[in-house]
């Protein structure tokens, strides 16, 4: 059986644009959240509402800006690993918000709307970076694989 090649380290232009769009939206939301929560404590228990859509405290807003910038740098440079790393951090922020919502300890000051935001950004970045592209050498093609062990006729 022929060896499968590893996924390419760079992303095609259309995927880079999509990842950059998601990263810019996340970074802009983080900046707006930081401005909206500027009068609160850095890690306030309840984040302030950002246009009644998202709830961020300053810690959450700072982390969102930093990870969004990481995703933007990765998307602009076509670095798949940076986009995947940013997606994983947003997924971890989703999990942290899920566990801490409604409790006395809520490091990110998030609520259900913040969870939805983190999940959308994480899933978007991870899908863009990890789903194989049709016709890519990294995609497994059952038609080109031998039908039986030792059958290399195809």
C-alpha cells in the first residue's frame, strides 16, 4: 500500500481568506469587549454585555484579542499550525466557559452567548485548517488503494 503523504503545512488562498475573516471578527470582538469592560476589574466574575450580544471581562477580551491575532498571523502567512493552535485555544475557552458559567468562579466572565461565540470561532478555524481539500494528496482515495493485501496492480 502506498504511503500517505502528510497534510501540507500551508493553506490555499481561499482557506486563508476565510480563516483571516474569522480571526478579524474574533479580534474585533475582543477589542470591543476590552473597551466595554474598561471600568471593571480585570477578571470580574460577570463580564459586561457587549451590545447585549457577548459578555466579556478584561481577561477574556485580552485573551480573545491575543488568540485572534495568532489566528490572523497564521492565516495571513498560510501557517496551518498557527490556525489550528488558535482554534484549539478557542475550544479550550469554550470548555472553560461551559464549566464556569453560573458559578462563583468565572475567570472569563462569560455566559451562554460567550460560549456560542467561542464554539463558532473554534469550529470555524479548525474546519478551515483541518478538513482535507478535494484532490489533495493527503486525502485518502479508496479507488487507488489495493483491493487485497499484496495486490499492487492498481
